[in-house]
């Protein structure tokens, strides 16, 4: 991937077969956190509200979704069918995106960030 300065440019730089999935993911995140700002951080699309909530990126065989370690840990039981690590989840390109689960994770991250900011 080339370095980009917007999510539109990032998605446009991806293979045509992946672009609809990335747009679907973007729309899902946008609906979950309508006040979040779209940014590019660490070369990846991200949504930020006070701080980055989630990142995502396209790879050859999957979409990487990065809700930080707390976002992965909180939904560990619901993520058993996906390859994941401490702060990352891989959604295979051959499967539908789990949009309801993504929405829950994004809303969890927003609540977490807001609660930390309120302290």
C-alpha cells in the first residue's frame, strides 16, 4: 500500500475486490461512532474520538481490525472463529464481515475512552 492521507485514498489504493468490504467496514464504524473523526494513523485508516478507537487495514487474505488489546479481550468469546492476537483481529476476505460484532466492539471502545477521559 502507498502512503495515503485519507480513508478514501486508502480504499481506492486497494484491490477492487476488497474495496466494497472496506467501505462496508467504514460505514459500520461510522454508524457506531458518528462523531468520530476519520484519520490515517500508522498508515492505516482509523477512527478517532479523543483518541484512536479502532484501526483497520487490508491484506492479501484478510482485513485486519485493530480495536486495541482491551477491545479484543472484551469480546474474546465472540472472536473464537477468527484469528486474533493481543490487539488485532483478522477477518478473512472469503467470509462476510461480522458487522454486528464490529459495531459492539467499536461502541465498547468509545465507552472505554469516554470513561477514561472523565476520570
